[in-house]
């Protein structure tokens, strides 16, 4: 009986951890979509939750980007996001405006391949009238056992168009490929290292490949998270500069399922987790 009870608890923990991958306990990108610091992932906000986040990004030694963004969920598979942002370049160039986007989630971990697949698009006025579209896949790597959070990997294809007219360089249209990973440092994932690498996003010679590397703190059972690290955006400078993110998820279930002792697993089409004292109900 004890063996059966432990097996059921283990299965429920796995279900709870898998369910949590889809919801916006993840941070937002520097343009407002759920994802890595630079690029979106195949994750969407939890039903009934709104993620609000402030970003500070140094795009180069003489340019800074400030932004305040929010992302929410519509129906079962759709994310909508948007925000306001300001680009400040030394020498007097300043540009502010809105950013907005959307994402559609096609598959979940319950599919045979265990891969989440999403596609989306967005626009950012301050970031050089950037219009972009993407498809991305996300997947767990490694065993999910005893509540330990596994590594999550992401692979995407993206199109970007930038308008450099104010700098006398015309427009840039380019496809790029990106890959990233979220690697837990602690067992429950409260502390994680997040990294990503992308091929060049602008067509001009001399441009460098974007990347980001950061440390993320996301305390269990809270909607708060913060990240700090280095980033090379690759659109105005080839420098690696500091960026910081600070956000909070309002509504939904802010409780983290990673590491919870689960006793009940109930399958349904949604992607939510609810924790009450020591009992966790997971709906993958």
C-alpha cells in the first residue's frame, strides 16, 4: 500500500511539474511576450493571470531601453501582450511608443513527442519599428523525479524587420535561428541560470549574434521574480551590456508546483496548478 501511495504521489508530482511549464511563471521578453529575455518560448500565461514586468536594458554603451509590459491569456491557447517603452540614445535620439504581440499555442507536453509548439508575432515602435514573427518549440530534458525541476530547452525560427531610416541605413529584413535553456540551480527551481544564443538579426555587415545570460530568482509559492545578467541585442551595438527584469504575476495560481507534495492528479485540457496546504491538484 505504501509503495502504491508513493507511486501515485510521484505521478502527481510529475503531472504538476509538467503542467507548470505552460504558464507564465516565466518572465517576459524585452518586447513583452512570455519567454527568455530576448526571444519568446512555447509558454503562455496561466488562465486568469496577468504577468506585469519592468525591463531595463543597455543596448550599447550609448543606448538604453526602458519598458513596462503585461501579458495575459485569451481562451485556451492564445497569449496577448503589450507595453510601453522608451529608447534613449546619447546624442539626442529618443524614441518611445507601444509594443504589442500575440502567440498561439499548438501543442502541449501531453502530445506523443512531449514538445510544446507555438507561433506568434509582434511589433515594437521604440526598437526601430521592429516587426517580428516566430515559431518556437519548448521541451523538458532530463528526468522529472522527487519534485526536481528539469532543464527546459527552447528552439525557434524568427523573422525581424527593422527600420534604420533615422540612422541613414534603410531597412533590414532577416531570418534568424535561436536556442535557449533554463537550468535550475536549486532543486525546486527557485534559482536558475537562463541562457540563449541567436544568429544575426540584422543584414548589415559587422553585426554580431545576439545572446543573453542571466540568473533568475523566482521564490516558490509567489508571483514575484527577478533576473539580472548580460545581453547583446545586436541591433545598435555589438557590446555586451547589463540588463535587469522585475515582475509579478497577478491572479491565477501563483503557487509553484515544482517540489510540491502532490496527492491528486486530474487530467483536463487546461494548464493550471492549484495548491492547498499539502495537497496539490494538477491539470495538465
